[in-house]
C-alpha cells in the first residue's frame, strides 16, 4: 500500500476513530437504559430532517450544506424532547415501543419526502451507509471539536447522568428531575447523532453506539473497563473495515458494519474460553 493510498484513507480512518470515541461512551448509557434502538430512531429522525432541509430551496441541493444540518438538528431536538417525556416506571406503554414507532414513521416519511426529489436512491443509500471516504480534514476537525465539547459537558455532569441511566430510582428519590436530565442527555446525544449520520450514515452510527458496548459487557462490569474495551474494539474494527473495503473494493460504511458483526460474534464465542460464565446457584 503506497503513501498516496494511506493519505487518502487517513481522514476517513481518523473520522471513524472520532465517532467511535464518543459513541462507545454514549452506548454505555443507552444499553444501561435498555433503549437500544434510541440511537437508530434518533439517527433516522435526523436523516428525515436532513431530507426536509435538502428539499428546501435555500439548501441549494447541497446535502452537506448548513441548511440541511440545522434542519436535521432541529428535528433531532424534537425527537429528544419526545423521548425525554416518555420515560416512567409507571408507564403502561414501554419506551421501546414509542422509540420503534418513531423510527418506523421517520423512515417512511423520509422515503415519501425523497420521492419528490431527484437522485433519491443515492441520497437514501448515503443516509443508510454513509460515504465516510468522502470526509474532509475540515469536517474531521469540526466533528472532533463538537464531540470534545459534548464530552466536557458529560464529564462535568457524569455522576448525574450515570445515576439516571443506572439507578433511576435512586435519582428520583434524591429529587433529581429525570425528565429534565433525560432531555439534556438526548439533546447532547442529538448533536452527536446529527453530525455522525451526515458522515457515516444511520447503520454505521448505530453499530458504533451499540456493538462496542455490548461486546464490552461480555468481559467487564465497571464503566472504566467497558469503555476501554469499547474504544479498543472501535479502533481495531475501524482500521480493519477501512482496509478491507479498500482491498476488496467494497463500500466502506457497509464493510465496517459487517466487520463489527463478525468481531462481536468472535468475541461472544471466545468469552467462555477466556472468562467462563459463573455457575448457576
């Protein structure tokens, strides 16, 4: 592999590492909350908003323009507000049901909206698997700065966010407004998802969020160890996926998604050999 090819792959690889870094952390919260498909739903809502923004005359037909981004972010905030209001231990309707409905409706609405646009099939494909190879260093830097700001915010309030995700009953007993902090969580999550979807697509963003966290739960209990495993897996899978897509001449986003699936299967199969399951009492 010559230096020209390495130079071409450098920006996509760094972008994948930036995405993996924050999504592995957010994935811990999502898995602990038991709302596995919230990322997929928010990502699809962001994609629907981006489609609406693309259809507006002021967008100029540029899928990566500021109009598309801000309209997409607005729709994501609406989704964040919706999800923050449906969490309740006494609710008759499970959160996952509402999240699933939101995903289905946003998906159908996106298809309807794109039926009125030109080159709709290409745009739908980009929304699903993205086009991470086309990312520029300027986009990588902007994304890194945004995610750094979100990371600082979550670090500053980490105890409260972790308590609401892992011990909601305790948080409620202490008088913490779960709905307010849920909204802040989903809103900050929305900033991340909106940016990630525009670069990597819905499916890849979902994998970066869920797969490393699920794999880490197989081997670790503490948050620190789970984050270390998640970040390590995200880095290795990103490198292998980008390399395999180049060698086999395959779409990069879809290749990374499938690589995540294979890696998770291998880690699950190796789990009993490395760390036997505890005997049932």
